[in-house]
């Protein structure tokens, strides 16, 4: 369920946002919501790290690397030290 957020902006900026959103066939709320989501995503280090692990995992899968191969490699490296 959504909740409301009240913000204060200058009337001229509000009018510009409304006009631009309308030109794109969107509501002002949709545009502002998208900007807030983008802001949070760009600054959420946890989300960034999760995305990084996902990209690494996908790369390893495409190269045929399995969890068993990773465990073996870790053991070999630990033995060599």
C-alpha cells in the first residue's frame, strides 16, 4: 500500500514538472516516484553490493564455474600458503 509524502516546491517548478510529465503521458506522481526510486537505488550500498554479487554470479555461470569448482580452488589456494 502506498503512502503520501508532502513536499514544498516553487510554483514555477511544479508547473514545469506537470508540463513535462504530461508531454510524456505520465502523471506528476509517477515522475516524482521514479526520481525518488532512482535516488535511493543510486545511494543504497546494500543494493549495489547485491547487484554486484548477482552480476559476478551470472558471469561465473556463463563461464561454467560451479560452486564445487570454487570450493576446490579455495582449498588449493589455502594449501599453497
